[in-house]
């Protein structure tokens, strides 16, 4: 359980300003009202569930599966009326109920479809019933504009048909009267008007007694009298009766429909609550997107690690003014449970304090916070604050009296699950006495194991912080040259107040500052100067450390790149070496094969060729087996035998025996292959002979013609036939022209047709 964080803490941290910003993103009045009532959660499980839902909604804003529209019209009044027996709802109310039911069903179906993307939102939606009964019943009776449909009942359908008929009669009778009196010249220039939703004749006042009908009014000047013709009055009364009957039938239908929908009153309340909560989640997500917030890691152990944390209110204000906001990084844990921040006024101590407190309250209220995603936080049972001038006029308490009462409250509530934030700790009384009491309070909070941050100018608190094991000094950095605050928190060293430097910057005469320095104890000035000097040195060291870190990081990156490049080069060299070895081996095989073939061409001795080839193959096989054995021995971590070392007799005998067996197997295989090859060669030779005879026969029967490409039987030169005279042809070879007998020619390519 999380204890309730007091309204005073929320006010001190300006939590309401954050809620006002979130409220602007709501689309409903109920949502806006709900935002303003946001409080820190009382149960951790409920808090985590809310944070996960907001985070999922935020992720949907950049997802292809964006959450569908959750707009709705409030139906609080309709739900109230449904709870009253005998009451009935108007058509517009039913239209709103149908709309809110349809939107809820669409969202329920959406989260069911994408439950893997939005598991927490789907889990929340599972408790809501999906039903179309309400929508179906309403759509049968009510139109999309909120009117009762003609088909709602047979009686209503007949009445409305009669109404349309009577309206037609009224129109035709009025038109007839208008034409009649216009021909008589009784009408004014405007001819007609509308009075009480009824068409009337615009009669000149001098002729009013000549018109049969009912006077319904006159113009401001009295020159025109508005008269409903007598012919239309009967139809008008009939229309009014029908309209009354229509209204009575509509009420009967609406009462019946209300009774049908009444059992679903609780479901409709759930629908509205569900959509209202989605509106709240949507507003939180949109606000988080606006301030670049995220969900940090929530840990069980008590700690706060906020990296690049922004004060959301300051961030929004600076963004409006186009001013850069400096983030802060801070950590509280069991080894650093309290931080004492010191430094000059207007240096950012209070805003840093408020940033930590406000972000913690926001997170415990289910709101994402503007920090780096690798930040870590835990949940505190209580957050206690003492910020600003808390003078209580109504209770006649001074600032210091109020702060003392506040310290009593702190002492009662502080424990290991408490976060306390105190601004200007110890002020409001005599510096020495107030500082001493503040020192005691700090020791008490420390002994209780509470986590906290305090800001102070008191030197004794800075000294105490350096003496206590799990308390750390911190300072807000200050540029001594420009006398400008840097708004950067540095943990590990107390800060100087830069009292005289700030006074000088604000225009206080130098002579007055010197006089003030003389009135202060020399040791105090020396201490302040020493702190200021140490802070300056620390800033220089910090810059050097940052530069060294950058150089170290750069060197590591370069080293990693070089290592990667070296590995790639080594791989390439290995690949090249393997490729070279393979090529050399193939060249060696090629040379040996060529040598054997040349011998065969000279001797034509097949048996000798097979024997030589088999012998060579066996030698190569022995080499490969020996190489494999050496590699296997190397892998097992055993020493490699010297390649030049002679084999033993036993090894030689074994190799010869294996070689003879291999030779025999090879010879058998080669003989078998030789037989198969000879058979195939005979088949191919026979086919070639058949083809050659066919070609020869075709050529002998071929009749040469002009543009045929030919050559002589005994020559290689190719030419084109230009002229044929009996058996003598003229051939163009390109460079020269020659004549030959047609029987000496061989066709190369027939002329294209």
C-alpha cells in the first residue's frame, strides 16, 4: 500500500499546473473533470496498470495500428432518467446512447484484434460486455438525426401519411385563394407571409372585410393585414388534430423503447466510464508526447535514478519562449540516500529539488515523465515537502514556527519508504542556532533511513554531509568569470554561495562589498574562497575528464574498427591463400594430365595410359590422406610429424597394400567405364555417319543460286555467287573475284529468300 500524499505536497510541487496542461488534451467534459481529480495511486498494482496503459496508448500514436476514435456525447442525464420508473427518453437521447454503444463496441473489437500490441488495454477492456442489442433496438426506431422513424409503428405510419395528405390540401387551397384575391387586387406587393408557422395572405387593410378568413396579425404600419383564408382553416384544424395524434403515438413508442433499453442502464454507465477513462489515457499520452516523456524502469529496491530529467512546467514555458532547458541527472540509493545541494541564489537549487519531487508525484499518479528511457525509479509510501515561505497568517505562525511544525510532521512520518524535500533547510532563525537544529534534524532523517534532497547555504550542513557515510554534497555550477549560473548539478562537492560575486553582478558598489567583507570573520571568507576555488578547479577537472572520456571513447571506436578491419583482411588473406593453393593444385593436375595425354597420342597405348593415370591417382590420394591425418593430429593438440621424416617399414608396407587394393579397384572401374565409353562411341560414330550421308546427299542434289555463300572443296576462303552461266559460276570473295566449276563448290549458307 502507498500512503496518501498530502494536498500540501501537491501544492508545493505545483502538481495542479501539470493537470491543467493535461486537461487541454481531453475531448470530453467528463474527461477534463476526471483529469483535475487525478491523485497519486493508493495501490502499486493499480498504478503500474495505469502507467502501462498510458505507455501503450503513447506507442499507438506512432504505430500503424493506431487506436480508433473514442469520442462520445455525455449520457449522464439519460442514465439518470433510465433509473426513474415511468420516464422516457427523447429521440436525441437514444441517438447518443446508440453512438456511445457503437464506439465502445468498435474499441472492444479493436483491442481484441490487436491484443498482442496492447495487452494491458485489452485486459482492461475484457470486463466490458460486447453487445449490439442496444444499437439494434434503437436503430429500428430512431433515425441518425434522433427522429422517430415512420416504420416504428403501423399507426404512426398511417398518421404521418394522412398529415402529408392534409398538408397537400392546405397548400393547394391556399394557392387557389392567393390566385383569386390577387386577381381582385386585394393583395399587397409581398402577397403572402408566415405567421405562427402558417402561411397567410398579405391583404391591404382597406380590403380586409372583403376577405373570408381569420386575421392573425398586421404590419407595424397597419397597412397590411395578415389573414388565413377560410378555405385552409378547416384543413389546418385537421392537421393540428393529426399532429397531436402523432405526438401521442411518438410518446407511446419512446416509452416502449425506453423500457427495452432500461435493463441496460448499468452497462451504459460502464460504457461511459470506459470511454471517459480512455479519454484520460489519451490526454496523458498526448501530454507525454508533447514533453517527450517516457516510462522509466520501475524497480523494487528503494532508489531514484533520473537521467536527463526536465521540470515539465519549466520545459513548456521555455519552449514557448524558445529557450533551451538544461536537464539534470541525479541518483538516490542506499549508498547515497540524502543529497545536500548548495550554491548561489538563482542558481537552480530549488528548481532541481522541485523537478525530482514533481516527477515522482507525476509517476505515482500514472503520468509519464520527461526523463531518459534508461532512468530507474521506485515507489515511495510518502513524499514530504517543505518548500517556499510557508508563513501561516490564519494560525498566527511565523515562517520558522511553521517550519518547526513541519519538521515535527517529518519526524513522525519519515521511514525507509519516505522521500523528503526541504528547500533552504534551517532558515528562518538565528543562523548558528537554526543551523545547529537543522544539523540534528538531518542526522535524525539519516538514522531513519529516509531518502531526501535538501538545499542550504549553511556551512555546518555541508560539513555534516561530508562526514556522514551515505550523505552526499552537491552544488549548482557557477561561472566565476561571467558571474552567470550554469544550472548544472554536480554531486560530490559542496558549492560556494558566491554572495559577494552575486552582489557585484547586481550592481552593488565595490566599496560597500569591501566593507561587508571586513565585517565577516576572516575564516568564513577564507572557507568560502577555498570552496569557490575548489569548485573552479573541479570544473576544470570535469572538463578535462569529459575530454578524456571523449578521447577514450573515440580511441576505443578506432581500435574496434581496426580490429574489425584486421580480421576482415586476415580472412581475405586466408581465402586468397586457399584459392592460390587450389589453383596451383589444378595447374599441377593439368600439367600431369597433359603429359599423360601427349604420351598416349604418341604411343596409342591405352593400357599404359590407364596404368600411369592410376598410379598418379593413388599417389595423390596418399598425399591427401596424410595431409588429413596431420590436420587431425593438430586439432587434438598433438605435435605434427616432420614431413621430411622417412616412413617406417610397417607403415610403408601398409600403404603399399592399400595402394594395390586401390589400383585393382580403379582398374576394374576403368575397364567397365572403357567398355561403356566404347559402346557409346560406336553409337555416336554410326549417328554421325548417317548424318554425313544425309548432308552429302542433300548437297549433291542442291542447285546453287545467286547470293549463296560457297567455298571450294580444297580451300577455306568463302565467297558469294554473283553469276551462274551453265556450269561456270562467278564468286565474289570481297577482295577479288574468281570463276570456278559448279561441281567444285561446297555450300556454306544458302541465300536468304
